[in-house]
C-alpha cells in the first residue's frame, strides 16, 4: 500500500496541468521510493513508463518498442514521431526511470528528445519525467551546466526520506520509544520501512507481533534482520547506495566512520584519516553532493568559517558506521549477539542524534499548525569549540522565529536517557543561553524521552517561556 508523499504528489499533479510540453526531474537515493511515487502519480493517467536498462541503445529501443506496443523496432526518430502522433490526440505522460542509462548509451537521442520538447512538442500536451537515483549523473546529464536540459526543467523534485511522523505509519502500534528507534535505524527510507512493517506483522510477517516479546528483544530482532545479520540483508546497506555514485569507497568509508565517532571538524577528520585538509575537503564535498553528509554552521554565525562541522545526514547510515563498521569482524563472522552488545554500548549516544531530529521535526510540525506560542522560521544549532580539548559545547537546537510579529529565539536541549530530567538541567539550559546574543524574546524548550522529575515540573511553572516536552507527547 502506498503511504505518504502528499506534498510530492501535489507538485507532480500541478506539473501535469496545462497543455504545453514540460519537463520534470525526479531524483533521490536508491530505495527512497521514487518509482513507487511515480507509479502512484501515473496510476490514473495514460502513461508510457520506461525503466531504462544499462545496455546498448539498440537493445534499449528493442525494450522501449515492447513498452510502446510497436510491431516494429523503433529508433530514436520513430519514437519521437510516435509521441507526436499520440500527443495530437491526448495528453502524453512519459516517465523514463534511470534516464542516465539512455544518455550514456546514446547522447544523440538525449539531444533529439530535448529538441522535440523545446520545438515540435512545445505546444503539445507532452509531460516528460526524467528520473534517477544517481545524484552525480543527474547533475552531469540533466541539471548540470553542460546538460541540454538545464534551462528546460519545470519541476526539480528531490525525494527525501520520510520524517518521523510519516515513518510511524509503518509501525503504528509501536510504543514511542520503539518508534524512535525504528525511525532511526530505517532512516525513514521506504525500502527499510516496508521491511520493518513486514517484520512487525503488518504485511504478513506475524512472528514478531505474535510472540509478545519484550520491546528490547523486538528492536534487537529488527536490527539483526535489517543490518546486523549479514545473511539476512533485508535493509539497504549504505555502502550499496554510495557504490552507485563513487568509484572507490576506501576513504569515504573511513571518513564516515570518523564522523560517526563524533570527530566532525576538518582538522579532526584530517588527523584521523591521515590525509591533508586539501584532500579531505574534496572527499567531503563528494559526500555532500550525493546527500550522505551535510555541513553545519552555527545558526547566528553563518559566515564564521571556524565554526563549521560535518555530519552524516541519514540516521540509518549513522547506525551502520557507528555500530557495524567499527565491529566488522563480528559482522562478517556472524556474531550477531556480540554485535548487538557492542550496539548497546553506544545506543544512548546514537539515539540522542535520532531524538534531536525528531524534536526538530516536532518543532516544525507544531509551528506549521500554529500550536506553539511562537512560529519557527529557521532551525539549526549553535556551539562553541574547545580547540585544546577538541570538544564542542552548545545547544542541541536553536530556532529563529517570531512571537506576536516580533523576533524570537528558541533554545532547546534534547535528553535521551533513562532518568527523568532534574531542575539542574533546566537551569543549565537557561544559563547557557547567556553565551549567545539572542533576537527578541527567548523560549526554553527541554525535550526528554524519560520525562521530568516532579521538582523540575514545579520549578518550570515559575520560569517564563519554558516548555517541558516528553517523547510520549511527541508521538
């Protein structure tokens, strides 16, 4: 069953409107659900859906001819003429998945297709959708400065992983704590989410649901089958995704393992991988180009180059490089129980990163629904570096927004631990805000998966603009 993607479907439907030729580009990593999205979009339309195969152009057109229902083998010119003929009678939706395979096989067809869209088909109802899961190839062949399509794209849609709330549709009966872990380990990637749903019995895999096993055993079993058990291979290994984009993974893997350790500044990464900074930065740029890493700057100091750090974007990728890769021997020898014990040693640290993302999504969602005393316009973070110790200290989230049409700054700390939050931690947050020049009114948010001590709840009622939010409330 197709879930979510309401915003994406709306954008595609708007693209489909009108009777002039238009081009859409759909990109996103392997397993993100691009094909499912496009099939859902095309379900009630007359559509030519081409899944390009990596082969010669002659063979490609043999396959395309079958899809077109042609009795003869078409070539590029005959294909374009057939589209012209059909478009004169009714709107034509043409979806070409893995389009770079076609360009690599024959760039002349790429140019001919573009000439038709901008020329012969210009006033015909032809809607062409080009799709791929290789970001670098999309940039090279479709969106880049040397691509013929760069000035002809009406819709550029990058399909992202699901957020926490959409991901929860796949495991609706999970407890808040289970849901947070399942969101983290799947990374919101539909391919992974569907397999978790199956394991939980939503789509026929009844064993975990029927056994009534403890929550910790349930998440262990899911982690095992998705990633920890080499034989299961149910989830998408992040290295599989990168292999479609990058030629050699050696230093990329090392850098991602370094980032997963918490070494996130260029000088720290350089020292760890034993490569100079001018070599490290291009590697990081490549990882950012394919959406694996991101570069962060303190929200109020965007031009401060000394306050730049890198992080792994997807939580599933973070789990892989934080748990599996550092314990690779256990993984390849099938020591699943031993690997899970290693995972438990860093689980709170890992879940803290998951929790921060959930909290950011909660803020944005509640702000959009006008359920907060302020609106959120930007969400980021802020920190100070201790160069001598090689550490950083700051806020988990800092948001800039408005309260009654005046500037407001929202400071948040996200606690993922086993003990309720005490008064001292509330005071620490408020004291820390003195390090940062705020804009307008200040709001103090404390998120906690284990709730709050009674004295913290009592004291918070006397502190202006403080909000205490539990994971249960967020679910």
